[in-house]
C-alpha cells in the first residue's frame, strides 16, 4: 500500500493518458494487473505526440535535431531573447543566473557555476536551453536558433572562436573546460575510515542548560528606551 495514495492515483492516470500497459480494444486501455478488464478510457499516444516530448539529448549527441547555427547568428538571438535576464555578456542581469565566466572558481568559497566553468557536457547546455529557454517562452526557438545561441554561449566562455558554426556533425568535438571535473561517488571507499559502525541515535548529547543571562553578563542596553518593557 502506498503511503501517498494521491500520488499513486496521479501516476495511474498518467499511465492511462500515455497508453501504457494495458490489454484491450484498440484505442482503449485495460487496468487491473493483466486481467483484461477494459475501462474504455484513454488511447495510445501517437508518434507525433511522443516526438513532442522525446527531445532530450545525450552526451554522445544522440537526440540532436537537424540544423546548424553560427556564433554571429547566436549573438542576435541571445541579445533579443536572453540578455534581459543573463546580461549582454553572460554576466547576469540582477539576480538572474550568470552563464559566462567563473573560470577557476569552483574550488573557492564562492564558486560561480556557468557554461564555461561548470558544465561537463555540451549536451547539458543544449538540452536545458532546448527544454526551458527563453524563460516564459520555452521551446519557441527553431533548431537553427537553438544551435546558434548555444554556439554564442560557447563563444562567451572562450570555448570556440567567433567564426564557429555548431551543428550535429561537430557537436561531440566540442570539449568543455570542466569535462573532467565530475567523478563517480566514491564515499564508500574514500570516507569509509570516518564511518561509525555504531552511531549514536538517541540522547547523544547532554541536555542544554542556561549558563548565563544577558543581564548578568552586562550586555543589556543601558538606554532605557532600548529596553523591552518589564511587567
């Protein structure tokens, strides 16, 4: 039994809408563990509907659309649709994310995570822009505009030169500066020496107690007006 019945209902409804896992008449779904009980609702998703959602891109370039875009064309797209939030040179406008710069900052106390300093794979940049940008008008870019604005982001981070044209053919040849900055979680070996086989789970520290009061250690304001009223 699920601890979250509402979630379970939503998931079941989602599977029905997508046409997942059911026997029955064409265009209808069955529910009930293979019982074949036809509920007469929902239908299988069409290839066109699936294609609208199936737009993710892998690090090896799988999923990339046809198209190409130059740094110069990307600059025009960026200034028109991106600069209002991210700044004309990727420096950020106001509190919006910075997308350029930050080189060498990841090991500092104030890391700046940008396309150039943080992203290990170009597919992450492309995929995010494709799914979520421009803000408020996501997925409005054509394939050529998408390639172009990503090329311009690369140029802002000094990864490619101003004459560069990004396409599916040369996508995997682009090497990101932080490509080696991520590694598998190795805590099981690297931190095993710090592990406690019998950690304290209850009453691990002495009870807290008051050892001094503000009035006693003379930090109460002298100005009567600044003191809270007393009863």
